[in-house]
């Protein structure tokens, strides 16, 4: 569609109507799909500016001076996300003209079309922590620590989290909040040629879910079987393909159910329950592990007394990669979560808390794994 097809004559005030309540409502009708190209954005702003300037004209002031003025922008269908982001910045601009700005999309107001958001800072925190905390902490970190120098590797990992992970996570969350869009659109708003970065970021979680869903099925099986004893499950459950598929499907159904609830009523509510429960379980197991006696001292010494003699450049790269994986960086996740945050969320403080909690969970998992076998790596049969 051309600019004229979408907005009509940019210099023409199409409709001017009085309401029974003594208000003046100007209606800017946008036709068809409004794309987010720079030319379209400029045309929309030019059209809106024409309406706003008209309110200051001698003709308008003579007839409606002193009346409340509303400019209603009506879009027939959902526009490009860049247009939505642009429109969200316009009310303050209209207020400078003494005009109230309203939006309608497909017959619904902007508020009715508004994308969901986290209901509170703690909800965002627990959701972001829930994304960060996972196999990378509970399984990957202890295994890589055992292979790359123990306590010295832990210190390098913490340095990577502080110097690289924190900054990268803060940047991604800020990009999401600033763009109020998905990763592809967010990168395009930085540079129109960077959309592919967002596409790659979206593809990574799609690949991860392939094995995460299977492991989630295993976890579901273990959880349901925990009260009757899990001995022997590895040798029987793993070879029963039908049962593995069943529990994988059950895990996916649970995940989809939470996601279908939306950001506030789905992900946030689930995170407020599941994350505290996970932390309490880890603390309880850590306390129990410290009472096992044999191997406790050796296990603690393995990751509390650094020995840099075994550290290589490869160890540094592994620590850096672990920090990115553990914090869910470069996957578009934090950009997406950031797009659902409001200005009331302190991004620096929130990002720091996510990094701290994620690292604490990793250290707790490390203490559980190495308590009795300090030098033996983990494996999955």
C-alpha cells in the first residue's frame, strides 16, 4: 500500500465532530496494514502533526476555543509493532497542544489491545530468575567445575557473570523495555539490518526445548514417583519409549497451560510459587548433604580452595559460555521479558538480583554434587 492509501491526503483534516458532552473529536482514519518502515512512521507523524497544528489555527480557535479536544487515531487492523511503539510515545506530544490522544485498533481502544505486562517488580524478578535458573546451574555448572579446576573455575565464572553477564543481561532487558517488541523487531529498531540477530535469538530456545522437554518429562516422572521410591527408574523408564513420550507430552501440556495464562496470570503466578519452592528444596538438600559425614570436608575444599595451576584458556572460555547459558543470554528471552516491564522496574537493581540469585543456586548445586565425590564428573546415562 502507498502512503496515500494508508493515510489519505497528509494535509487534509478529514473529520471534525462535536460531541454532546461539549468536546471536539478529530478522527484520523488509517486504512489497511500500517507497516513500520521509516517512511510510514514519518507519514503518520506528519498526519498527526497536521491535526495538532490545526487546533491552533485561527479558524479552529474561533469556533472551538476553550473546548476539550480529542484526537482519535483509528486503525482498522493491528499495525506493525514499531508503529505501536511509536504511538505509545505520542500522548505526551499531543498534550503539549492541549489535545488528548486516543487510539482504536480494530474497534477496540489501545488499552484493550495493550500487550500484557508483569504485575509487579517481584513478579518480573522471579520470572527472570526462573528463566535463568535451570540445567545450566543444577547440572551444567557442577559438571564443568569438576572438569575445569574446581574453586579457581568458580572464581572465573563469578568474574564472567559480573563483568560480562550482568552488562549483557541489562542491555537485553533495556532493549526489550525500550522497544516493547519481540527480539526481531527490537533489533530492527536498533538497525534495520539487524533483524536476523533477533531471528537467531528466537531459534536458539526452539532448539533447546527439544531436549529440555524430554528432561522435563523425566523430572515429572521422578516427581510423581518420589513418594514410592525412584530406585531402578533409570534402567526401566529410559528404555520405555512410550512412557518417555507420555511424560514429555505431560510436561509440555503443563508448560503450554502456564504460557496460555499470559505474562501476569500465567508465567508470573507460576514463578511466584515454583521459584521459592525450588530454592527451599535446594537449601534443604544442601543441609542434608552437609550431614553425610564422609567426603564433606573434601567436597567443600574442592570448590572453596582455589588452585589456578590447572586453569587454561579453555577453562576461561568454558566459564564465559557457562555464564551466557546459565543467565539465558543471547536467546531473546530477556529481551522478551524486558518488553513486558514497566518504568516502575529498576532495571539495574533487578538485573543484579537475577545474577546474584542465579549464582547462589549454582553454588548450592555445586555443594550438593561434590560433597562426597569431589573429583568425579557427572554423567547422564
